[in-house]
């Protein structure tokens, strides 16, 4: 099986890229989706996070993502701590998915691919980059948050140079959605040649 790691900051277009691979039958291990599922389902994760950040992040007996986000996305140290607490849960689930699939191609879509060590399970890594304003607009629309909240989220993330220095390949999402989808299709076609 070939495993492709896809990374980049919020709003860069990772989902568009993984969508192209999914249409071709690849297993998609979406770290954010897995994280959100574990936030809702994992009592172990809930207990670890409420112990660290207090019961104010809970709504009833569940983690409230907006409350948690308000705590961690405005403070880079708290975001690092969140990642150190949640990465082991997400990594374990992704490894389980990769070990139990029968497909020949898998994509690990992880904004913190390198920081978490998930690049170690990948045969090739791809960094997706897009201009700040485009990412800001996408995040505001997708998450229904203010420009200030979206800007704080982007400011807490790594700069483009981080991905350029680490990824095997870089895809720039700096034109239309259609143009980027074409780049993703070309990447899919080229992967077997690598």
C-alpha cells in the first residue's frame, strides 16, 4: 500500500486534494474528522482534556468544540498542549485504519503531519499552500466564525516555509477551485511513478 501524507494550514485546500483521491478509491484518514469523532466518543480523551483545561470546556458530559477552541486557538502554548494530549489518540486510530484496510492507496490528511510524527507512516508527503486571504475567507465560511477568530487560528499555525522545508511535494492552491482540482488529479496520476 502507498500512503500519502497531506498537510497544510487551515483553509489551504487539503480537503479538495483528498476528495480527488477518494474519488479514485483511496482510503482517507482525515485526522481532523477522526479527532472530532474521538472528541465526541472517547471518554479517555474527554477526561484528559477536562483535567487539563477544566470543566468549562464541557457541555453536559461532552467536549464543547467552540469552548475548547476559544481556550486553545488564542494561546500557542495551550494549542501545543492540546496537540500533545490528543495526538496519541488520533495516531492510534489512523494506524488501526491503515493496518485493517485492503486498498492499495491511502491518504493521511493531517494539519500537523510532521509535528505528530505521522509523516513516519507515509511514503510521500504533500504540503498544500494557499494565500492568507483565501484561507481566512474559507475558514470564516466553513466554521461560521468571525474574521478575528479565523485570523487568530491562522496566526497560531505554521508559516508556509515550514511545509516547504519538510514536504516532499508542494501544491499551490492560488487560483480557481477547478485549477487546484486539476493539480490534484495530476498528482494522483503521478504518484505511481514516484
